[in-house]
């Protein structure tokens, strides 16, 4: 019926029988003078308009609205419309540049804060005078800082606990962004940074690579929310590319190693990686590395010293390459033991908390209630009261703050007598990576070099195992890197004592290989070898490092 012309529709409504068949037959008569092909597509107007004296033309003209003239475009708008793809590419490059610079600027501020807080704590303990007062001040400051670190995470942003790499792995794997929005907020970034600074200042054996990955991702999300980059934030694909670049910049800002940082971020955060993300991540990491080098030159601080191990081309012929392979396998076994010990400790603490909570919440036994009501002997009441008190104390020690304070007290109590525990990780790494033998007046050689290295390995292993379970912002890469460096140095020194004096063993080379192998055994990544190459500035020990890293990964995955 809608195809009928106005006149035919009006005539059809006046028919007495009113059937659809009559209207159709009357409408589609070929001899009808009113019918034309254009009337089929003519617009339909209300009857009041269609019945005008002009046959509907005046009504239709009255309903026509004149089109407003198009607003003239500016020259800049015409240029942007013509070169839209180029404008989008420049926008993405500018965002990646800002991300690399801002991430390394934040990392530099965090590093300066950690160094200042650590030096202030060591100086205050040294100026206290007596040994007892120094020990009390050293331990008290550790308890205060670590307690504040746990409080910041608990009160400000609970999602800031841990390393942050598992959350980023979920985001890049395709989890809905609305479910993890809180993990990438500015509040989480602030809590993550403050908690990590306080934990490092308190002397806990933790790393900062995982938190830096999380912080850099929060910086990337903050930049995407700016009006200038709103287009990128609305696209899931582009947003994931920027977040992947932020992860790479976070790892690169830790050591100033852009290539190793990109490869490490790919291995630890991605199950499947899009090749289109690679050059953007590399561009961001290189921009951040430039800022890292400029900051080092400006402040005069050097994170790691360049090594000089000489030529190692004879390793294949003198059989020393097998020693490096054995060291890599041992470090892989040690890394697997660290992962197992950490997971077992976390499960044990969780089980004890649950069991204590059930016992404290359960109603009293009928026999105990009857004995208390009937006035049983005081010995039984005292035993029951002490039992309840012990349960409450155990629950308090295993709580969020109690566990953190216990770990802080244990670390401070055992690290105070040894000077190498009060040094920064960079300083200890440079000493272990040194190509020259230790001076016997140094702190490592008194009373025995092998004994001090063994104490450092055992204590660092235990402290890191119990510290990473604390509800604070923490990572594991730096502590296990130091454990591997000390293990390799100890292995090299023992091997040097066993070999003839005609064959010189470079113990510092074994420290480099052990550090890379231990980090690979814990993280199950091969890119740690590339990070070591960029840290040391040498490729002469490339073959031993690769052999040891592959052996560590094989043993760790077995």
C-alpha cells in the first residue's frame, strides 16, 4: 500500500468494498492516466498535505528544509584529513617517546630515593656509637620502614602487592580491561613506588624489576588517558602495543639494557607475541636507555662497571667450557630449589592462617565450657587461657603486618654483623664481577673468602625466599642475580685453588656466568644472557654465558 501514489491511495479509501484486491487491481491498471513509474518512488505525505489544490507539490515544497551551507575547513584540517595516516603514525611515535622518557625519569627518582634512604639508615646506625645502640637503631629503622611499606599497600592500593608481572601477563593475554583497570591506576603506581622505596630502605632482600614493569605500565596507561592520545586508548590493539612497550621500558630502565629488556619483557609477560609490537617496544626502550645514560653522566653515578676478562677463545681446548656448563646446571638446580622453597613457604603460611582462623572462630568445646562454668581447677583454666593466647599470637605473627615485621627483624639481625650486606646491590655486583683477585684486606677475604661467599649465598637465598612472600611491592631478579654471582665467584675461586699455577682462572668470569645462569634458572628465560652482555659491555664471555644459561633453563624445566 505504501507504493501507491497519493491520488490512488485516496481513491482506494473511498471504495465501498474496501478490499486489498480491488485497490491493487485499480492501482495497477495500465490505462490509468494517473499512474507513472515515478509515482512508485514518490514520497508519501499526510492526507492534509496531499489534498492541496496544487496536487501536493506546494505541500511537499513547504516541507522541504533548506540545507545549511557546509562550514569551510581550515588549511590545517584539510592537511590532517589528507595525511591522516601520517598524523596517526607521528602521534604513536610521540607517545612512545614520552613513555620511554617518563618511565626512566620515574625509575631514576625511585633509584635516588632508595640510595638516599639506604645511606641515611647506614650513616645513622654508624653514628650511634656503641655496638648495641647501632644494632638497635639499625633494627628499629628496618622495622619501621618495612611496616610502613606494608601499610601503604594495605591502605592505599592492595593491588600494588607483589611484582605486577602476572597482572600484566593477564592484560596482554586478552583479559578484559575493565576487570584489571585498578591494577593500572595512578593510585596503584604511587603505592607501588612508595612501598618499594620503603622496603629497600628497610633492608629487605627484594628486587625492583617486576615493580618497574608494573610502574611503567601504569605510566603508559596514564599517558593513554590524555586527550591527545584518546584515539589510541579506545583501540584494544593499540593499547596492548603501548602496554607491551611500557613493559619493555620498565625492564630496560632497571639496568639500562634496551635489547635485553625488550627480550626479557617478551619472555615473562607474553604467551603469544605480535611481531608488530617489537619495533615499538625497541623504540621505547632505546629512548629510555638514552635518558638512563644521560642521568648517569649528569649525576656521576655508575650502576655497573665495564668488565675486562681478556680473550676466552681457548675455553674449548682447555676443557674449561665444561666447568661453565657444570656451573650453569648447578645454578639451574639452585634456581629450581628457590622456586620450590618460595612456593612451599607461601602455601604453608596460607594454610596456617586458614587453620588458625578456623580455630579462633570455632565455638568452644562443650567440655571446656562446662569446666569453666562449674569452676574447674585453676590449672586447667590456666592451660586453656595459655592455649588461646598462643593461637592469637601465632595469628598475629602470620598476619599481613606481623609476617612483614618478622622478616624485617630477622634480616636486620643477621645482616648487621657483615659489612657486605649493608652495601648496595650494584656495589656488590661490581666487586664480584671484578677480574682481579680479592685483596686479603678486603671485607670479603676476612677471615676467609670462601667462607664469606658461602655465608652470603646462604643468607641471601633464605632472606629472599621469605621476603618475596611479604604483602609489599617486590621482585626477585636482583637478589637471585647476586646469589648467582656469589656462587660463580666461589666456584671460580675454588677452581683456581685446585688448578696448577700455570693455568690462570678468571674468577670474575665465573661470577658473570653464575649470575646469568641463576637468573635464568629462576625466571626460565634466555634473555638474561643478553642483559649480562649489555651490563658488562663485553662479548668475549658470550659462549660460556650461553652454555650456562641453556644448561640452567634445561635443568630448571626438567
